[in-house]
């Protein structure tokens, strides 16, 4: 029995964020993970870019049994979650380590899990939560690991989502420490408003059509249902019907329409990101009740046919979002007061409010039919962003700085990066979708969701993801051989 | 009338440092400089890598008259001095700007000149004196200048010595903001003890032979004179003779031998770095009395023949160092208490004591004849360095971090950098002396001293430096054309 406060919501007001809440136990099938690995801690400077000498303990996991003398280091550049998630879920590293004799390392991102720069918690010293600091942590750790294991080991970094951005950036920023990067679902293009050509919410909507293998009429019916929602919001009676149909814990006020619609939108967002071909609780965070395979298709089955009444459509819509929001079938009611975005993930929200890390606007605003199945939403421009960030954190983003440092225009000067993106994943809208050079490669999984390629193999995997993983292994071997060759000189 | 406290000493204990004290008025011939330019200030974050919001005013100079629409930005990445020096002395930028229609920008390094992060001075907030912070200043300024002048302007950075390291690093770190770098006398190899193959002091000694155009016997006679110094230091009478011969303000104690010899060694260091083919006060810092052309040759004329007595050799040695130390001929006496290295340049010494920026050991210890013309000096190892830095700054260096980030092993992954080195400049021992790729080029000036190529042209210039400057202009044009081409896409 639970309320909606524990469900997965991917919203920062009207805009999606990368953050995921995941189970620490990833696989449905027996697979290696935390239980096989050693938990260790490394002393890091809280601030790598001043001469303050405060330190903290960064957590990382090691698995040595595949490591052979001269073998490479496979290094996961942890992102915004407890690192155990990535130890347990990054099958691509586990499944290829033995073939190349790799040491497996999974490093935790500062401020997450057990890697806490301040004993007093995040708000006490959130000032040192920056991507540059996190990358300096990883560089320092890689340097120390090389000294410990093998000074000339090739090092390949892996990451997904924001972690995929970090892995690409580690190669761009520390080419002598990092020989190559597997950057999965890394929407680096989101840093530049000019780059993104396809709307995030248009991709979510595409998942709810035959493109995503879903019922063709789904997206149109969802769009009509949103219109119903806003119609019902205009009257007291309508709001009562909505609260009842959607099993809300409280009532809806006349100004709650946008927040309530955002709550529904978030479920479709989660199902698009998590539109995997196998049953998993990676996105839902409900280990005992995994989401079904192809959750968007399942949800769309409820929206496949035209309902004869608005209430019928709303009931169907409720059933559709329940595919991800009420997998356990034990939700008593949804707590709409939990829709405050800063309640969900204050740490990630802080990152957005400082580095503007995902640069969510203007392309993350849904604009409504026919562009997407949602409704026209207010643009989350700088002044609105500043207002939000000042309110919660007394900060405003440093717009554009991260793009100057590590945006798409910087990528061509680098090398040895594989960017993989699934076209069902809305984050591919900011992804690198075309080869940039002979060694900066874009791989596409047409029927793939959010960093599908990083997971353990399953019998349900499609041919496309199998090919991408084979290609990734090919590049890993090329990079290892190149590194060994250059070390000999 | 002056004492030695105002002369140029390049010593950190027994090891040389990059820092130079220079006149703000560079040219002997009328040449453009500060007088032609506009002094401006740009608001920068004191700390780019945390969310503290303190700011300071960074100084920069602008000269717009050569700038044509679509022209490039020539950007000097200021190093450890008042930026006026570089405005006045960087002839390479002034002389080529008109041909390509360039905007000229000279940016001051934080903590120097008027660019002071704290009103209370260096020691109040020296914690933010790092190369990463300085580079972030430059990146922020370049980004703003592009918005102000022309978003698609090619940007070429220039720098000499530590400023040359900064210019190369700006290309490596911010390839989308910096299209190419002229890195002159940039001893990036000094960051790695493994890289440097030629001893710094061996190069200084080479300058005092026929290789440097000096009297062939000079180095042997200097070496013998140092032996005399240490002989004389062993007796009270001997020390009195030394104090008298070298016109010291005070007397020498039995333990002052190393410091006194270091003082003499520093003069040869300065004459090797400043061994230019024209008369200039760039190294001596004495505008009304410039050092002679080829100062080492002039000094060596005093050491050309074998003196018949030790006192004769010591007198010759005194005359030799007076070529740089007493150009003005008005030194009453040398103040040996001014030999404390932290008195000379506390800010630069702080940088050495935090980032270990020049990584001066073990290759900067002279080892004596026949390796060099000096004497066997105690290795300045980590424990000695730590002791020194703890005493003066309560800090110890972060050994190796800068090399991991920006050392020679990182260079091959970059592009569009010209490294120029003069073989008379002792800093070339840590320089990039061979092409690394098709676009990372090493240019050599066999008869060139410290970043000779950056100066204004003079009639005394040798063919070698003229060729190097022509080659540098060629690469600038290539980079500008490439940038223009890539912006069109």
C-alpha cells in the first residue's frame, strides 16, 4: 500500500529531466552485480579547483576476477543515483570484461549514494556539486587505479544518460587518462538550444503510435483525453470527477490543471524512456512488480479505440498511466501535493538550477497537437527558470558555460567515442545521431529506449540492440589495441 | 642608485622558475602597445567551479582598428605579470593582425596586475589561484567577446612561457572556443619528470660556449670560478674577499655558500633566457639601460681567457654577472638578504607550491661539470618541496594532477597548436620539439632565446626566427580558413 509520493515522476514543472529512480537490484535473471564486487572508498578533495584541503570519501566498486595483466580498465562514470544501480545494471561491462581481461570499476558520483562531501548533507556544501568536480574525481581515481593495477592499462569509460555525457566528456577532457568512451543515450546536444531538432515530447508521442509498435490511434486519443482534462478542470464538478477517476488523495483546485496534467504527462515520459523489450523495474523502481515489456504498448492498448464519452476516455487514460504508476495495484490514492518538483529530487534539481545541465528549454516544452499528443505548455524560459531556482536554491543557472566547455561543437576535436541512441528514447532528441569522424561514431537502435544497450542481454533483445552491442565491443577492442600500441612508443 | 633587491633573480632556491620581471614599455623602437589600446574590465566569477557567486574584475586590453567583419580574434592568454607587458611586447600579434583583419585582445591573468580577485590582496584568497580558474576566465571572456563582435570569428590564442602553456591548454581544453594556439617556449614537458631529456642547467651552460656564439672557454672558466667560490667560502678571509669582490651589502656566513652561488647562477639563467639578438630590457627590467644584444656572449667575453689567479677569475665572474645585474652601473651593493625566494615573487612561488606547476625537480638540479658549468646541487625532491611550501604557504603541491590533465600525453588528442622553442632558451628542455601530428607542429629557432618569436621584428633578427614567424602566420591563416569553413556547415 502506497501513495504516489513513491512513484517515478520525471518532471521539473513542465519539463522532463534525466534523473531516474531505480532499484538497486537490476536483473530479472541472475546476473553479477554488487554481490560479486568489493565496495571501497577513495579520498577525494571536496574542491579540486582551489587549494582548500577538505576531503571526502568517494565510493566505488571493484571486480577483479576478469582482470588479466595488461588488460584494460572498464570504468563506469556514475551519474545521479546510488552507484549500486549501475553495478547491478550495466551488463555491457560485465558481459564483455572477460573477453578482454578487464578490471571492472564503478565509481559513484559525488553527492549521491554514500559519496557525500559534507557530513551535514547536500545543502551544507552543495556548492561543490558541479560536473567539473565530478570529472576531476573520476580522473583522480583513474590515475590512482592505474598506479595500483597497471600504469599502461587502456581505460574505457561507460555511462548512460547524464552518465553517458560524463563518459564522453571524460574522453574529451582527459584524453591521456581515458582511451575511449561508450556514451549511451547522452543528450549532449541539449546543452545548445540550437542543436535539438526534434521535440522531446514529440518522441514520447511517437512511442504511442505504430512507430513504437503501439496502437495507431493511441496518441490521438491521449491528446483528446488531455483536452477533456482541461475541460473538466473548468468546473467544480469536473474537478471532482477527475479526482475520483484518477484516485487522487485530495481534491483539485481551479489552478491545479497544469500540475495535474504534468503528472499524467510524466507517466508517458517514463514509459517512453523505459520502453524496453523485456519486463524490468529499472524505471518503475518496484522490484517485486516489474513493469511489463514495452510498457507504452501496454498503456496504449487502453487508448486503442475511441471511447464514446469523455469520462470513458479519462478512465482509459487512468488505466494507461497505471501501467507504470500503479504496477503494484496497491495504490490507494495519488498524493497531488507530491507534484512539487523540488520534492522529487532536490539534488538533481539543484544541478539543473546551477549548470542548467540539461538546458531544458525551449525545446522541451510540448506544443500540442499535431506536434505532440500533449497540450501547449508555457515555455520554460530563463526568467521562469531563474524564478524557480532562486525560490528553491537561491541560485540561478550559469547559462551556456557547460555548452562552451563540453557542448556538441567541442566533440569534433576529440576521438574514440561511441554515442548510442534509441529512437524510442525521448532523450535521443539531444543525442549525437550521426558519425562525427572516423572515431566518433553514432549508433542507432531504432526500437531502443533509454540506454538499452547498457543492460544485460536478454532473450527478448531485438536484432538492433544486439548489433549495437557487437559494434561497441569492436570499438572497445580497437581502442585497447591503439592504447597498447601508443604505450609501447 | 639601487641595491640588488630590484634586480632580476630567477631562482626558487636552487631551481629556476618561469617568472619574469619586465618593463611595461617593451620596444626600443616605436611600436604599438598599451598607448594604442583600450583598458577594459570584465566581471568574472572568483570561483568557476563552485556555486559561490563572488566576482572580480579581470582586466583586458582591446585594439579594434585592424578588425574587419568576419575577421579573427587574436587573444593573448596572459601569464604571471601585469598584462601591459604583453600588450607592449607581443609584436607577433600586432604585426600580423592587419593582414588577417584581427581583433586584438590581451587578457590579464587573475591575481596579477589589476586583476585581483580579493580586495584584501593575494593572501586573502589565494585559494582560487589555479590554472583551471585562469583558463575558465579566458574561456568566459572569449565567449563574451564572440557574442559582442562576431559569433563566428575564428579565435587564435597566443602566449609565451607559462602563457604559452596556457595558450596550448586553451586549445586542448576549449576546442570550440579556440581554433588554434601559438604556444611559444611552453615547457609542458616539465610537468612530467619522465619527459625532460636535457637538463635545464646544461642548456644555460651551452649558451656559454661556442654553441651560443660565446667564447668557447667560457663555461669551463665559469665552472672553475664556482669551485673558487666554494673554496673561498670555507674560510673567514675567503668570505670577506667574496663579499668585497661581488660588492655585497653585508657579509657572508659559513652557511651562505649555496645561496650566494645561487645568486650568481641566477644571472646566467637570466642571460640564457634573455639571449636575444637585440638590445632589450625585457629580461633586465631596466628601461633606461637595456641589456646588450646577446648578453651571454658579452658576459662570456669576461670569461674568455684563463685567469692566472682565483681572485682574477672571481673578478671576471663578477664582471660577467654585472652584464645583467648591474647594467645601470649604479649598484652600490647587492643585498644578499634578498635572496629569500619567497621575497622575489610570492604569487608565482605559491603557484609552484600548489599545482607544482613547473615540476622543477629532479631535472632542474644542476649536477656539475661536465654536465653543466655549475656545481652539484641538492635535489629538490618532494619532501624538500613540501617543507618549503608548508613553511611559506601552509600548502603542499598536488603532484601530478596538472600532468594528468594537461601534460604531454594529452597533446596528441588535440590539434592546431604550434609549439615554438629556441635552443638557447633553457626552457626548451621541457618543450615540444618534434611534430606530434599534422596539425601539432614543433618549430625550432636554433639561435633563439625565451619566446623570441613573440617579439616585434628587429633588423637584428636572425633568419631562423624570421622563418618561424612566417610559418606561424601560415598556420594562423590555415586555422582561420578551417574555422570559417566549419562555421558555414
